């Protein structure tokens, strides 16, 4: 009976954790839950949003708002945004990307036994 309770608890915890995240399955990145604006450079590589907030709404100084529709992947910092536009859709209201998506994809760890699975870990930027 004790083993069954432990398995049930572990299964429930895993289900609750999975349902509370908004990670995309395809690349372990984030998915926009609503129309979302992210800050990018002219090539579309994601930058911290503060770079765009320091300028007017149109961007400038090498930083530009990039507009993603709901359900689109939110890239890690330094990665190229796709599936959106540098022009907002007419009538759309855009939110900024959630703080929990402010991450950089880390390189794989070649020591310590984690192997290539460590490439999925990232670091959080404030």
C-alpha cells in the first residue's frame, strides 16, 4: 500500500508541475499565451526588453520590438525570433514576454556526467 501511495504522489506532482508551465515541447522554449512583443536586434535576435524600453515604442539604437501572435515560440536571448513581424497587427494588443521566459540557452556540459541533456538548462536574466 505504501508503494502505491508514493507512485500516486509522484505522478500527481509531475502532472501538476507540467500543467503549471508554459513550455513548448518542440525545443524546450516558451510559447506565447497571448499576442506578445519581444525586444530584438535588426536581425531578429532576442534582446532584454529593457533595451527597447529605453527608446520609444518603435525601438531604435539597434533594438526593435518584434510582435508575436498567440501560440508562437518565444526565443531564448540571443536566438532568432520567427513567425512574427516588426509591425504590430492592426487592432492587436501586445503584452511583454513573461519574466520567466527571460533565459539564455546554456551550452552543453561536457564534464560531470550530464552529457547533452544539460543543453536544455538555461540561466534566468532579471
